[in-house]
C-alpha cells in the first residue's frame, strides 16, 4: 500500500538518472586522482574489457569506407600523373624522330662527300623537290638552276651511283632525266672485262646494256660503270649490276639486263657534276676501241704500236684517221692500228 501524497511514475526514473549521473561524477573525480592501482581502476578495466568487442566491430565496419576514400584520392592523383607521363612520352618520341632524321641526313651527305672526294669531282649538292615518287618516274626536279651555275647535260648522281642527266634548267630549279627513262643513254663498260656498250633505259626499274659483242666476257653479277666516252660522265662511276647476260644463237651482241645501283625512287639529296678533268674522260685508245666494237670489228689491241714505212717514212692510218696520212685522229690523238694491219 502506497504512502499517501506520493505518486509513482516518471519522477522515479528521473531520480534514477540523477543518481547515475552523480555516481559518474564521483567516479570521474576519484579516477582523476587514482594512481591506477585502486578499486576504481579495476572497475574501469572491467568496463573497457566489456566494451572492446564493440569498439573493434566499429573499426572493422568503418575501415572499408576509409579505404575507399583513400582509393578515390589516389585515383585522382594517378590520373594527373598518367597525363603528365603521356605528354612526356610524346615529347620524347618527337625528339627521337628528329634526332633519327638528322642522323640519316648526315649519313647521306657524308656518303655524297665521300663520293666527291673519291672521284675528285667538281660538283655541287642539291635537294630533290619533286618527282621520284616511284621507280618508274622519268624525271625529278632539284632546287638549283642556272643561278647556281648548272647547265643542260650535267650528270647527276647520288651516293650509290649515277642518277641521270640535267635535261632542262631554270633560274633556281632544274629537271633531271633519270637513267631509267627510255630516252636516256649512258656510255658504259663491264668493269671486269672492260667490254664497252651503251646503257639505255626501258621505262622500268631495269636497264639494258646494248652493243656488247658476244666475244667479250660478261657474267651475271658483274658491275657496270661509266666508260667516260663522250665526255659527259666521269669514267668509273657505278651504274649497276648485271642480272642476266644471254647470247642469242647467231647474234653478234649480248642481251644484257642491268639493275641500277642508284636509288631512282625516294631521292632526297643528289650531287651535280659541273665539270670534268682530262683524267675523268676516256682515252683515245678507249674511244677507238669503242668505235670498232660498235662497227662490229674486233677491238684494237692496246699494246699494238703504229709502224713506220720504209722510204718516205709514211705511217699506216689507224681506225679514226682524219685522212691526212699522219696516223692521228681528228682531235690530234694517236690512234691504234687495227689487228692485222702492217707495213704497206
């Protein structure tokens, strides 16, 4: 039976809460002064032990969210670094391409200079500005003309061999007809046997060596060089390599195909030969031998000397004589006597 004048209800719960708060304050006060060995420390440890699993569970639950936050931050930083690395890579690739291009150009120019020094050529370098897009292109245009002393007829080479000949000249540019053109012809000889002929273009990537007699030695793989006849091309410049040499039955001349040595396509720099020395042209004996071969005669022996006649001292006339009986060609050079011709 309750005490008259008192009511049970919310007021009792308030009193319990006030008592708990007061007890907590007292415990806090004592724990501040507790050295860690008193009864309160035991109670405090027990409470921490009871709460530890809950604290660990809270940490486990919160750690993935912390990791996601760090990952997002790292991804943002990595995207920036990746962009910088890509830009750096592109810059290095561009620099590498420029260095490689400079190195290739230096190699080409060095080979042209070596060719110039080897043959002691009076020449000038030029750049190709158009044409030569493929092996069938018949002409190219170079960036030098009459203002730089170039003229029609001057031979042109690259570092590998003969390219062609200047066919027309403007003030600052010139056109070069390539040796592959059907209208092109170069006095040539087989380097090993000295057999002479005419190298002509076919409008393809192969050349044809004509007027080489079948009694001369020609083999596949032989090098073909300029002979110096005609005074256009210096003697000894590389033209190409024999790829086939056939002797048709009953024919007087070989059928010979030659692979050009020069790069007639994708040309970039060339060398224009502006003048020749006497040493770079064919000798009179070589000219006479070529004339005899072209006429279908046996070439004159190089060691044969002209013989004098008894009595009036007249000399026999050699091939290419001017008709005066002086034993000289029209240009004043001694001409060798043909085989079998002796004293009269």
